[in-house]
């Protein structure tokens, strides 16, 4: 298995950015073939100090292997997501692990 986790800090000037980003991921990324698990959502607050709470949206994808994730990265719908939705975020951090 290959996990691809993307953390987004949205533009604070745009209060609808988290919802728009989730909708964009659902529209462009979810239909891309190759993932065995797809989940996107907004940060959930916690009373636990160990829980990171400075971001607004997270994307969690699991692929069968790195090749499937590599194919996903160059898929036209992934490229369209980046093109259409990058205005919604100020910072992105990616965690890939197998």
C-alpha cells in the first residue's frame, strides 16, 4: 500500500475556501482511477494539544502501490484540480509513505 496525505492551509481572506476545496477534491480527484481509498474533509478541532489544528483541509488517498500514485499525479483531472483550486490555498504539505 502507498499512502498520500495532503494537508492544506486555505486562504484566510476567503471564508468559503475550505468548503470549495473539499468540493473541488470531490469533483476532480475522487473519480481518478487507481486509489483504493479516498477521503477529504475539514479539520476537526480537539482538546488534545498533540493534535495539529492549524490547517483547514486534509486529503487522504491510499493506492495499491507507488506506480498507481505516480499515475494519479499526472492524470489530467489531478492537473485540473491543481489549476482550478490552487487559488484556495496558501500552503500545502504532502506526506507520502509505504
